[in-house]
C-alpha cells in the first residue's frame, strides 16, 4: 500500500482558528501557490482531528505559511477541504531533477534555486517541451542558442541541465564586474536569458541617458527596457543598437522567477 504523506501545514492554534498566510486555490481550498507548483495534489474525504494534524505536521517538520485561516468546528475537527494528501513526494524536493540542477549550478557558481525557478518558468520541468516559437527542452533553448552550446534535441536531461547552467554562467560573466551584488546581477542575467543581452545593454544605455541607475533592475533598467518600443529611443542608433523591442514579457519573466525563488528559499528555510 502506498505510503500517504499528509500535509496540513504548520499553524498557530488560537481562538479555535488556523492562522497563516495563503492565497485562493480551486474548490474553495486556500493553499500557498508554491505547493501547487511543487506537487500533484489530491484531496481526501476523511476528517482529521486538530491534534492528529498537529502531531503529523511536527513529525514531518513541514515549513510554514501554507494554509489560510479556517474555523474549527465544535468537535475540534477541521473541514475535509483543509487537508491535502501528497503521494510519495520526498521532503524538500522542487523537481525530479534537483540533484542535477544543484550539481551544474554549483559547478558554474550559480544559485541552484534561481536556476530551478528559471527551469520551472520555461518548461514546468518538461524535458521534451517544444514551444510554438521553436524553443525546446527544459531550458527552452532556441535553435541558435542550442548551436552555440553544442547541443541538439537528442540531448539527455543531464546535458540539457548542464547546457543551461553553462549559458547562465556565460551571461553572468557579462555583468559580474559591473554589478557586484549577486542577487541584483541575477535579474540582469534572467532578463538577458529571455530578451537577449543586446536589448538589456540597450536598456542600460537608455538608463544612463535618463540619469537612472544602469546597475539596478527594478525601477531603473526595467523601465528603460519598455522605452525600446518608442520611436524616439529605438531610432536613436547611438544608444539603441538592437532596435525595437517590447519589454513587458521580459519584465514579467524576471519578476515571476524572482518571486518563485523567494518561495523556494522559504521552502528550504534559507535566509
């Protein structure tokens, strides 16, 4: 019989309520979005006593911030919709490829949680995914990037992950002297991964022209990237070398990966 792990995450029992942070999920079940990304969820129908759940949570040593406040009924039972079952999911696992992601991230001096968040964003960890634009694999490489990295669509999962980490290291080298803060630099790396580094260099030059900080992403270079869709900027070839570009997709790309990275840090109890 399959071992069932019950996840009803860490709570404070006060005034007969469960109080933690969460967001709305389907079927009136409120659950942190990290869990919906990490696991294939199933629901159970049995009601569990509050003290049973407390014991289970302590034995699993689960992280905080997953279940929103729910009332407990007069019999100290939690409604069945508040309980989540996870089948055979190891603790502290983001993807089936965590070991490989960590291996090649460490080899290339990259934070593996950033890299994992990027791979989730690109492919939802699907190694054979092909997009409508022709991007392929876990890291959604375009054909030109695949040629640059020396791989093709027959590449193994390990080769895909190795190539992705190698490419991130390549982009990192472009910014490491200019942007010493690793977390800030990672935003520029992600933007370059999505848009191409030429467009990010353009946005940095626009930032200089507008007296913004070309080494800070939020509120500075990201705003200037949006200006590359305006004629007064993309027609100025002294500043803009790569022409017209609509930057909103790249801005959302960086934002979503960065927010997910923070959730991964919480999940792993990183500071």
